[in-house]
C-alpha cells in the first residue's frame, strides 16, 4: 500500500500544479481542541481538552507536508489512552489543476479519527453560483502515542462523498448538499447552509442516515442536526516569510443534536481543515477572498 502511494504521488509531480504558500515556507502553529458529551451517568459531562501543535511545509510545485501532535491537559471521563502524547496527522499532499476549472488534491499518510491511507478530492466550479465536488478515500485504523502504536491494516474501508455547493453572492451565503459512504461504512445525506462574514462563518446542518449498529453502539435516531461556527484567528493574511510562528488558523465549534458519535463521520487530512476554507485553491465562493 505504501509503495503504491509513493508511485502515485511521484507521477502527479509532472502535472501542472501550484501551491497556496511561498515555496519553501514553513509554518509552525498551535491550537486547542475541546470535546465533551453527556453520556456518562457518573458526571454531568465527560470533558477532554487537547493542545495541538502542528506544522506545514510548502515544498513547492503544489506539494505540502503537514503534521500535528496532540497532548491532553484535561481528561474527565474519556479513555486513558488520551493521556499520552499522540501523533495526530502526518500527511503529504499534492494539489494541481487540470485545465481551468478542474481542481484536484491527493493526500496520503496518517489522518485524524485514527485513520491512515489515501484520499482524493475534486472541485469544479460550473459558474459563479454552482460548484460540484467529490472525494474518495481508502483507509484503515491506526493509533500512535508515547505509550503504544497500532496499525491494523487488516480491513481497508473505501469512502466516497459527492455533492454540490450553491453560492448566493448578495448575502454571502452558501448552500451545500452531499451524500455518500463514511468511515464507519454507513450511508447518509447532509444539507448545510452557511452565512459567511469577514472572519467568521455560521451555519446549520441536517443529516439523514441509516441506523448504526455495533457491539457497543446502537443508533436511536435517523435524523441529526445542529450548528457550526468557524472563526478565523489572526493574522488573517498569509505571511510572506519563509518561517512563521502563529496560532492555528481557526477556532471551530460544532453542536450536533441526537448524534450517536459514529454515524456520518469523516476524517480530516489537513490539521487546520474547516468548513470555511475549501481544501483546494479554488477561486469560487469564499475562495475568492483568500
């Protein structure tokens, strides 16, 4: 699997490409994560707070190497394995354009949600108000900390999501509709509406999915919904320096009602991935204001 990934990424280097950052630029950044739930009858909430230092290195020609560590500073109710220093993401990506409107990004490595493998994304603006997009991946389970390392590699799970985005320029509002197969082998449909402000995006979402069953989890609801708030953090403009130290690019808040914690879950390939920034350098919607 690793040899196949190396060959694929090497072939991509010959295709027309570009990078969002200055060639050779290295960014060091640090953020924080807060997780909580009310599923434990012993306390009101289970709480987990992580500090997440990371880095991005723009190698050039559309190549980027990114990494992230995770260290818990508060853990009430979550598994003890989270108390150790953990490897979060180590990924090598290649971004390129095919023609004027075909935007592609291929990524391989260790992703979040304890997945590793390969991921491909495609975005195509049809016009000023409509964009089509899709992604596909093949991943397996992994875990790496200062206490233990596990790479299962026995079961590879294919995932695929396709959808469309509609941009309403008058109100800087974006409507998204997508459907697909997720990392826990479940299927679902999701609708989202985001209102984009200068440095903040506020959105609501609704999901319809099949009931999830496992040895320890049984879904109660097919419908879930909630809201998301993505706030960009200063400095808002990308630095021209070869080396920069900054906070994480954004703070993201998600509230999901009736969630079972397993349905319609997907991994991130970028340490700073969020719903405001597109994962390719597409000049459409919020990508026009980068």
